[in-house]
């Protein structure tokens, strides 16, 4: 997540003094960190625990994308692509959004290292 940048906004036709603080979530990096935590198999600090009542389609959606290398004009880039278009990636999108809304989690992982 980026440092905040001040953005002017208007609300009901009036400018809000000082505006708001806008943060940018690095979606690619968030997905990398989420997938890294999902690979942790032993309970502990980085282990992700889920309730028993979730259906299989939730997990399919959470793991519905993979990183692929694409080449265009001789330049390689990494992109996230859906594994199966029939699976909804909504659980993954929600996890990325939660990543952006968790200041504690973001601060711990800002360096790119999982603590």
C-alpha cells in the first residue's frame, strides 16, 4: 500500500477542506502476499485459518488466478490470469480489498517480507 496522497473532493457541491487521504493498493503485490500466506501449512503466525462452513467454491475463487509471463514486443511482463473462467474470483478480490483496509497487516508487510 502506498503512502497517502491528498485528494481534493467535493461533497454536495462543497469542497471538503483538506480533502481526503487516498491510498493505492498494489494489487499484484497483495495477491503475491496472500498466496504466500495460503501456502503456510502449519498453524502459527502466518497461517490462515478459515471457518469450517465455507463451501468449496469459496476456495476455488480464492485460488482462481495464477501469475503468467506474457511477452509483447519482446518485453516480458507478469500478469495475473484466471485459471478457470467459471470460478468467481470474488473471494480473492475481497482478500485484496481487506489487505488494503488493514493498516496493521500492511505495515507488517510493507517491506515485502512476511514476518
